[in-house]
């Protein structure tokens, strides 16, 4: 198996293993405490680190999309109801990911849900965080690995 395929498989297995924790807004890892730097200082540091780097690897996930308004992944909010309202009414999901891990008695309904998920993702406008990232990486050698829901 290639390094990339192995990385994707490990990432998917970890997501499935810890989905319940993520769904509750937690993390299976101990996080560092709050930074003593202000937001402006953090941004300045990031920009300088990117300028100094020979190349950059960006690990992205649904948070990039959520920050730009695609916040239907983990919660039953207005955005979720807009795109997945017919499923919310019947199955009472708490976000699109919740629907991915539910038991579906009707396979046709499950595939319709997946098609809706894919259509929603593929037709979404390019959100501001991606434009910001593009501007930040201009002129740099970079590679972006992202989760599959962001295609």
C-alpha cells in the first residue's frame, strides 16, 4: 500500500474509532493550554513561519468549510436543515456526519442521503478560508491534504 493510501486508511479508521468523542465536541488527545499570544501575534507568527519555510504541508478538514459557513457537518442547525431538512424530519440527525454513521434500513434512502451530501459539497461556493489559504501560500511549494468531505 502506498504511503498516501495508508495515511488515508489510518485517518478514516481513527475518525471512526473516535467519532463519538468528536460528536460530543471533544478530542481523544490532550490539547495544549491556551496560547499566551494574541490573535494578531498568532497570525504574524504563522505568516512568518510560512515565509521562512522551504515548503508547506497543510492538513485541512471540515473546520475550513465550517469557518466559511458550511457548518452542517456536526450539528442540526439552519445550514443543516437547508440542505438535509427532509432527512432531519424523518431520521432526526444531529448533522450530516451523524447520518453517515446511522443504521439505515432503507438502502435507497441512504444512497439518496449520500448523493445529497456529495451534491452539497461539490456545488458549494469556494469559501473565504480557502481563498485566504490560497493567498497565504502564493509563491510557495505546498501540498494540501484534506478530508474527503471537502473533496
